[in-house]
C-alpha cells in the first residue's frame, strides 16, 4: 500500500487545505475557468468605459476603410439611401382625444400643417439647415451616416430670427468628434465624454470643441462651448441620438466596429491578389539567354566582354525588325529562347474567404449577404423575398428608432414655432404645446419604399389585406414610400382630367383588371369593360 504524499509549504510545514465556499467547475459552460476558455478572462466594464476607451482609434479605422473599400462604402451609402432617401416626410396624426380636438379640426389643419413643414424643410434656400446647405433629407441622412460610423447623431437647435423666411427654427449637424470633455478632463460622476449628467443619468449640458480636434489650423486655438440640453420651458437645444446597449451609457457605438477587423484583412487579401495578378500580367513572357554563370565566369576576366555581348544583342534586335499584320515579330539572338509566364496561382480559397468576410460585415449592418455584395446570382423569388423581408424588418426598426430620436425632435422644434405664430386655430382649453408634446407630435415618418420582387403578386396581396380590413391605404402607401393623401389628391385630379376628355378612368367601377398568363407563362393584366360580355370576363379569369 502506497503512503500518502505530504506537500510542504514555504515554511517547511504541511500545507493546510483551504475551505471552499463554493464549487468551481473544472470545464464546460461559458463561465468555466478551465478548458478551452482558460486563457480568456475579460473584465467587467461599465458602458462608458467599454465604449469610450479606444473610440477615437476605432472611428478613424472605420472612416479610413469606408473611404478605401468599395464594398463597405457602397453598403453604407445604400443603408442611408434605404433608410432616409431623397425625401423623408412626416405623416402627422395628433392625438385628438388628448388635445380635446375633433375630426373636423383635423381635416382643416393636419394636411395644411404637413404641407407647411414640407415646404419649409425643402425650401431651395435651405432655411432649416443653419448652414444653408441641406434639406431635411440631407440633414437626416448626414445624422444617420454619423450614427452608423461613430455611433452618435448630434445636432444643435438654433433660433435665427433675422432672416427673410417665415420661421426662425434651424438646426446644425455637429461632428461627434467635437463632443468631448473640456481640455482633456477625465470622466467623472457628473461629466462623461463631453456630457454633463445628473444623478439619474439625464443630460444637463453638452460641451463642444470650437473646431475638430485635428484641424491643422486650430491645434493651438481650441475652446469649448457649454450648451444646455433644454431651455427652461422644455425646447431642445441639443438633439443627441444613439442606440443604448447598456445601462448608464452616454455615447453610442458605431455599427461597423465588430466587422472592421475581418473587412480590413479581406481588403488586404484582395489587394495582394490584385497585385499578384498584375505582376503576372506585366511579366507575361521572358527571353532566356545562354549567358549563364559558366559563361559569366569565363568572361569575367575581360571587363568589356559583358558590355560587348549586351550591345550586340541590342544591335541585332534593332537591325532585324519584322512586322506581321501590324505586330512586331522579335528575332532572337543566337542561343536565346522565348518562354511564356503562365502565372498559375492556387487561389481557390480566395472567393470563400471574401464571401465569409462580407457575410460577417453584412450581419453587422443588418443586411443580407446578397444586398451587401450585390450578388443575386444564387437566388430565386422565394429566397430573394425572404432576404428582403429580413433586411426590411431590421431597417424599419432602425429607421423607426432614428426617426423618433432625431427626426421627431426637429419636427417638434418647428411645430412649436408654427403654433406660437397662430397659424393653427385652437379652441379654448387646448393644452399648450409643451404641456403635452407627445400628443402634438404623434405621427409616423415616411421614407423610401420597400420595393417589390414580384409587383403583381404583392399588389394583389396588398389589395386582399385592405379588403379584409387587415391593413389601410395609409399603411400600404407608407410601405412603398408614399403619402396616401398625395395619392388620393393626384387620383382625384386625374379622374377629373379623364372625364373632361371622355375617357374611362381605371378603377372607377366601369372597368375590371383581370390577371392572366400570356403564351410565355408571364403574368399580364387585361382591362375588361364591365359593359362587355360576362362570358368574356369569365373566360379570362379561367385562364
């Protein structure tokens, strides 16, 4: 029988067993201390510590890659175009019950107020932009781009009364890099990343640099301006939007950060392959000379032998030009041979590697691989529609958050001034704007449409939803990026013009659209007059 082994401590005495208060798992589980995760020991960090540390370097890398990488640059631009587009309209739907108003009031003032805001936001003089350059869609598109890259969309609300426009409300989009603690002060309990907060984490004031921190002409002339978050009566002075991922967070995190490493490696890999292919193309062929090392050793004692040999080769080539059909045929010097460089490279894994990197980046942006890479070669109707629906859900959620957090506050700034100017008749007892801003600002934003993979099938589905009271014209029109009021107004104008010319207006009840298949099996439509033979309509439907 083997005697037990006694382990001695540093003092030469047997070591005592430590009392364990809990069992430590040896392996398995995400919190284990052994196994394959033994070397992975990240520390718990607060939101601001986790996001803010290394922020400047990450933002610089993202911007550099967006500037140089065509995949990422195109994906970011498409995301902005699909979320904001060239026109971003507000469909105002105030809470009439909470405001003590009725439908007659809404019929008179809702559409007129929407049109007034639309005209001001898209005035060619660009009065909504304090810099006089951007329309509303441009302001929101720039903010959305900053939100994607840096994580924050920030704008300042200005009051500019001395202008030849109807309103004094204006906004200015600010580079998130300018929001910082004055003079490099460290984060504390009440000042973090340029934002003063109270005990609940609500912003009190913002500190902005006078210029970008790396402007070469202002490195020694930096000052900070403190801007209160709101006025005493509640009007926003700073609109700051970011996606909150952890409690206590004061700044946002860009969408591209998690994918930046794989995209950079893929970018370098692709560039290396391009350079290799270019080298192979440049060195397409070569001439082998008999002037090898042996001959070199033999003539090395004569210093002029090598120069004489090369001169004779050059003179021979110049003296013997041969043209054949416009192409030069080179005669070889005695002993020379002509060989092609086939340039065979084993890059079978290149395509798979690039696709994996693009899929990773597409997931980070909430897009499908097909959309991110513009590669629809392996899709059919079902897979394309599934990919579009998945991306559309992600995009509409992101656009909804951005619209509520960035676009609606801009609408609120303008609407407050519009009401204070007396442009809307209000009954006595109606709440003031800042008494119930949620009721006054209720509505939804209309951006670019979802698009259709098969217009006929999806239009029929839209009609069925409305006929069964599962949807409304407002919802269906907004999904395609249109305002239903504008559609009705335009249809009314078109109907009047049709009737003036003695024509039957489509959809007036005198014609019926029947969808049939042509000889090629493609879906087409046929307009059948209701005055035609009933059997003819039945015959077409039967097809």
